[in-house]
C-alpha cells in the first residue's frame, strides 16, 4: 500500500460512497417490497420520507464519482515517479491488473448514478410517484457495482509496490502490446476516423430530429452511448496524436495536464455530459405516457436532448479544431 | 431571474442569517473544523515542499553512483575500478567522490564533509553551510577545529559560508580540499567513498548499471531515478502515516459534527417545524441545511488551507517541524519556496469536506423530515 | 369547496398506544364561508385541520379540494377538483403554499429574526423575487397596522401584535383558504373581538375561513356560516346542517 494522501482520500471517499449506496440500496429494497401509495399507513409515510434521503445520498455519490474519476487519474499521474518506466498516469494504472478495470468501473458507476438522478428528477414531477418501482429497481444493480468499485480500488492500491517495473505510456499505448489498450491503438486510423465522424454526425442528426419532433429517443440514446464509446476509443487511437503532435503518444490522460492547456477537461466534460444526457432520454422514454408524467417527460427529454447535442457539438468543434489546426499530420 | 434560482438565493439568504443567529455554536464548530484542516493542510503542503526540495538536491546529483559493499556494508571503493567502468560502452565520465560524516562533540551535531574540487579553496580552508556556522558560532575568517583520527585537532579557516537559500541542502555541509580530507580521516590510499558515473545517453543507465554489477560483483550501483523514487515514497509514507494518525482526529471531528447536527437545539427543531408548517418542503429544508453545511465547510476549508499555507511557507512549519523532519541538532532554518498546487488543493478539499458531508447528511435529513403538523401540536 | 369524506387518522397503529385522533369524519366547507370547528381540546379539531390543510395525510378516507386554484400544479384547470389523500409531500406542500394560510395558536413566529422576515418566510421557497416579496410583506404589515415594527425582533412584540404578524404571514402567498387553530387562546376578550373583525374582512375579501376554537366569542359569532362540533375524534351528531 502506498501512503499517498491522494490514495487515502480516494479510499476514504470510496468507502463513504459505497456505504451511502449500500444504505440507499437497503431502503430501496424495502421501498420495493412495501410501497403502497394508496395507504396512509405510518410505514408508507416513513418510506416516503426515506426517498428524500436516498436521492440526497445518490446525488452526493454522483458528485463523488465525478470528482474521483479525475482525482484518480491525477493521483495515478503523481504516483508515476514511484514506478520505473512509468511516465504518466497510464503507466501507474498498468502497474497491476486492477487499474484499468477500476477506471471502467468508475465510468460505469458515474453513468449509473447520473441516469438514476435523471429518472428520479422525472419521478419527482409526478404526483403519484409514477416511476418509483423502476427507479428502485435501477438502484439495485448500483449497489454491487459500487461495492465492486471499492474492492477494486482497495486491491489496486494495496497491490501497488513502488518498485514494480511498468511500461510507460509510450509503450503501453503502442502497437506491440496486446490487450485492450494496444487494440485501441492499432485500430486503423482511417476507418476509425470514419466511425468517429459517422457516429457523432448520426447522433447529432438523430438528436436534432428528436429535439424537434419529440420522437426517436431510443435510437438517439443508443447512438449517444455509441458516441461516448467510439469517441473514447478515437481519443486513444488518433485524436490525442493531434493534441500531442507526436505520432506515437496515445495516452488519454496527459491531455488533462497544463502542457496541453487542460484540453482534457472540456473534452471529457462534454463527452461524459453529452453521453449521460443522451442516454437519459432513452431511459425516460418508456414512461412518457404515464398519466402524471405526460407533460413532464416529453419536456424533460427535449431538454436533455438539447443539452446532449450542444455538448456533443462542442466536443466535435474541439476535436475538429485540433485536427484541422494542428501542424501535425497523420501519415495515411 | 428564474424562480428556481431565486428560490436558491432566498434560501441561501435565510441560511446565512440562521448561521449568524447561532454564532456561538457555529463559530466553535468552525474553529475545530478549521484547526483540523489546518493540520492536514500543513502536512500535505510540507511533504510536497520537502519532495520538491529533495528533487532539487538530487538534480545536481550524479545519474549513477557506484558503491562498494563488503559484508553488506558500504566500504571505500578502489579508485582503480573507475578506469574499468569508464571503459564500459556508453559511460562518458567516472569521478571518484570523497565524503563522510563528522560528529562534533562540542555541538553534538553531525557535519557532512565533502572533498571539493573547487580550485579556489585554499589548503586547510573550508566552506561551510550556514547551519554549521550558526551552531559553532563562527563566521568567515574564524577557525574550526576538527579532530583527526588520532584525536589531535586540526584547525581549518572558514573561507566561505553557503548562502541560506540552499539551507535545507547545505546546512550541515563542510567542504574541504581532497588532500585535507584524506589526511584528516587517514583515508586508505587508492580508495574513494564512491564513484559517480555519467552516461552520454541517460536511457542507457540501466544497462550500464547491470554491466557494472556483472563486472564487479562487490559493487552496488544506485540510479538517481531510484533515489528520487525512494525519497518520494519515504516522504509519502511518512505523511501518509501522520495522516492515518490524524484520521483519528478527523473521526472524532465527524462524531463531533454529527453530534452538533443531530443534537439540534430545541429552538432549532422548533424553527424547522415552523418552516415546515408555513409551507417549506423537505427539499427546501434540506437545501437550507446543505447551504449551512457548505458555508461552514467552505469557510473552514479556505481558512484552514490558507493558514496551513502560511504556516508551511512563511513560518517554516514552526509548530511541528520535529515530528515531521526528525532531523539532527543542525536543524536548518529555511524558507520553503511557496508553490500552489491545484491538485493538492483539490485533494485537501475532498479530504476535509467529504467527511463533513457524510457526517451531516443523515442528521440534516432527520431534521428536514419533521412533520409539518408537529408545530401545531407544541 | 373542501369535501371531507369518511376521513380517519390514527397514530401508532397496531401498538398498545394506538390513538385514533379522527375517525370517519365527513363534512363540507363551502367557499367564501366561515366554518367553525368547535369542541374541547383533544377532540381532534387540530388533527382534522392538519388533514384539510395538507399538512398530514389521512390514514383512510378522502379529501377533495375544488375551486381553490390548485389544479394548475397538475396541468389541469386551476379550479379542477383535486383529491389530496395520497399525494406526495412535495405536491401537498405545493397546494398548501398556494391555497392555505395558517394562523397558529402559539403564533409560531421564528425568534431572532425581524417581523418583516417572518412575514416573508413562507414565500422564500416559491422563488419570488426578494424585492417584490419585501414590498408585499410591507403592504401587509401596513394593512394590519404594524409596519412600524417591521425591523423589530418578534420577541419584543405584545401578544396582539404577534398575532397580527402571524396573520400577515398567513396572507403572504395570497391563499384562498385561511385556517386558524385556537386563534384567540392567548388573547383577551378585546383582542379576540378585534380578531373577529379581521375575520370579517377576510370573508369580505372572498376568502374561505376555517377556525378551530372553544372560545364562545368565536363560535357564537354571528359571522359563522357553519359550526361543526367535534368530540373524541368524531362529529357530534346533528352538528352538520
């Protein structure tokens, strides 16, 4: 275990969040079992009060997931000195088998909590708790995921020993290495670029269509997820190269550094925000005809779609700007 | 302004006035909270600054040092090894280094003696760090007696005192000529303390180190990067340990905050009851409570971090220097270079505000879900 | 109109100390009228009023509100009939905020803040602009002749003044129904009659008024359109016309 303050902060934070989510999940199950809106019984009234606590806990959990996603990458970056061969966060994450899965877990939990809060927001607008079952069913899988995240975090940091020789990001994200990271890099640039602009274009078009007509939210939310994934792959595969202006530096973390004008923040913020808002529309779609939500959901969906397309468009502008104005050219 | 924003402003306004109405309680909470953040911030800033200083020290250190090991202990290395090592491919230069420690019974301090190749240094003259000057109460032109191996004192005249900017590094340093060094310690001839090796291409250092071990099994090559890593982890480890100890303090603070939050005074409870009865909703009261929490934790955070910053960079960690440094008698009087690191600020924020939020979320919820009709029954 | 149909409210159900505060009460409160709930303390008047005033939910039975402007919260005609029996708290509060003004026996003013702030308090969560709200509160304080105390702390006021502050506060969101629980309990007979004069003003302003009281100055008042008598959580037979 490395006693870095960042490690301690992450572990404490993750422990607290997991405890919060476990608590929320426990009462979520009780709500699922005992909920009866027509009853004015004391149990029902107590459960209704609990819903306030649960949504507060979940918003804190979401906040922590977001902050800790960046804090994690940064701590990993700070720790790279301890590992010979590691030159930035990418190398530290690779120091044992838990690093990258942990990053993915964090991402998944962030999306999960975000979608839950979107559904919760819609539910709060209805006068008969229309989504209560769906909402708490959605909460149930979040519990094991967040516990898993905590155990991975713990396993990762306790498995870090300062002398493990790791590959630096230069070799991790380079062509020779097998594994996901290597696969992402070796994706052929031309089709990748096509896929990138293709999904982004399709998502924007479908989002605009949905925003104007109030229809087609399922394809839009699936496309949003696709855009999120394809864009993350594209960042590693070719987008970063333009930012670093180096033909072999594929690391998706260094763009968060000052040397690259903190470009990573707007990139990840627009991508994650857009993906979340876009996916949210799909999760709301099955309930658009529920009596008390008839007016609420379509409005909310259009607002989310609006947010998603603006964020994706902003991301596209940033990415395109880098590709057009970077002096660096990819050899075809 | 949208109603939603105005609602937040209205409630924030009321939160501020409620906090102010209960000054006594809130200020005591704020004071304890600030103190804890101050201590944590001091530790984190100080470790960071020490790491930086250590990095600066090592900046001038050779890329690779070769020591000789005898029975697992460090032993003077034959200078003849230098020629053989210089012949290894990629090695650009090998320099024997002469240095050691000297215990001064008068002041009870340990000096670091280094043989310098500074041609300006006269025979039987020394250049000293300001720490040495301070503890021995000498200045330029004075003499410093050092005992040789047989116990007879040798007088050295002080020719130069190192500027205090480099204090942390050079406080206990005494530089003297190589022949003086060898004579003083009666150093075995043909031996040096260690060898400094530099390579044309730093990327080849590891290969060179491996080759040296292969050719001279009795040596131990130490890479600069390894030293950096060791320093880094030692500092982290130390501050981490202190933080773990501090966790106990944080924990008691959490209990304290919890107690403050749950042990709402009868008056406060009544007030929330009134708010609920006149049309405030649970969400509104939760918002009120979280605004109160935000105001308290943000002020404590800002105050604690600024005080910690001043403490470390302008008052030289006067409150707990010994705990953290464990230095010798020659404790350097130094000013660390002030740096603001956004990462650390962010980290401190999480370490200090996170536990507070966690401690207050359930109590605030309990307070906020008072039945609105309770006020009618009092 | 407020329609109460077979409403019961019990506490500690299933335990030894189960307590049925209100059992199977039905009545109607007509708009623009003054209805008086009469009965000794502990007869369930207050509980019934908290149920009507959307402060608590009944254990069983239904309460339907119509013509009080709450329908807009549900995307319907403002005066549509709304059943409040199983609404989530945030909706109940929404209705309560817009449709009901409460005057409590103990006045329930927040100590330590000014009279003006007390009057403004119920409107904070509605997101009304602070300046607009201030103007509105000052106008109300003037109506009740206590504007000169606007900046004073409530603790320094006399009982009659405190009640007028509480009334001004009840009116800040311009409710259509005013609910008062034993409003004259802490007033002498002169102030009690002054209070009834204010009630007359409410009626003239078209407001529905519901008062729980066991003070003859209140329930024998000629202003009362309907007097409902309660005992042991139930209506006394024949008390309804």
